[in-house]
C-alpha cells in the first residue's frame, strides 16, 4: 500500500479558479515537502513544513500541515496557466535520518 | 535553477551495458540523494551519501552502485542494464545529513533499448 496518498490524481481547472491538492500519510509525519514538476523535467522546491499547524505561502500558493490528520494541503488561489504541472508531496516518515517518501503526484491542467 | 547539476541530460544505451550518471550538489551541500522516477513506480529513493559516506539505502538494485567523491560530487553507476531500468534519474542535495530543504537536479533520462 502507498504510504503517501495524493488526491486528486489529476485536476483540470479554469484559469482564475482556486484549487486544493491533498497529501495524506498512513504514518506520522515529521516533515512535508511540496514540489512542482513539469513533465520530464526536474522537481522545483516549493515549500517545506515541519510543525503541526504550520502554514506557508509563496505567491499564490499556500501549504498547510495538519499533524493530527497526518495530512497536508496545497491551495492555489486564482490559478494561472503557469501553475500547470505535476505537484508532488514528499514526506519524512521517521524521526531519524530518513529520505523523503513521495506520493504519486497530482497532475494539474489550467485552461483558459 | 536549483544549483544542482546533472550530466548527461539524456542517455540511450543497449541492454547489458554499463553507464555512469554524474551529479554536482549545490555549493555547501554535503548530502546527495539519488532517486529513480518511472511511470509505474513514481519517485523512488535509491541511496544517500553524506560527506563522502553512505548514509541511507533505499530500493537500490545490486547492479547499481554509487559513490561521493572528496569534492562532494557523486556518481551513480548502473550496470547490466535491462529494459526496465529506463527511467528518469534525479539527484538532490541538502546542506546537512537530514532535515532542511532538499533541492533536485534536472535529471538524466536513461533509455535502454
């Protein structure tokens, strides 16, 4: 079973609309990272969340970490074509030195 | 630009062959991570080096090996290549051994024919 589930798997939104992507862990979260990837290209670091209740924003993208629900959400306000891509969450699932475990990603398309 | 560089960008080779992928971490970063990304498996951790020493091992096949050199660049060696090894290979770097931001390189696309 997948340790990190992302939903939805894909999303098509109209330009200007808001959207939310969720990342849920089956284990305790010790840290959560969000990345964006254009198809076939490298991962662009967006945000890192480490404390329960933490919320960070960058331009029109906001990410929150709900430690109790073992979940993080990524919210995009007033989506633009430049937001299109694959959003990946990566989690630290162990208090020791463990590399990131990644979800399968959410493919976002923004249409005019 | 993340500051992490990888070469080559593309690699096409035949089954049974051996290839070497190279990664240079961001200036000042001591950790290098290698990941494999395929359509069916997603992004999978292979191995981590920290300041020249192996730090963590993931789903890395015995045919694959890696090392980190004194100048902190890293190489991933893939041998006896099979069709199923075709994938995107990423390296990422981090300042310390754990915690903190992790930045990815642009990847090497390996195609085994």
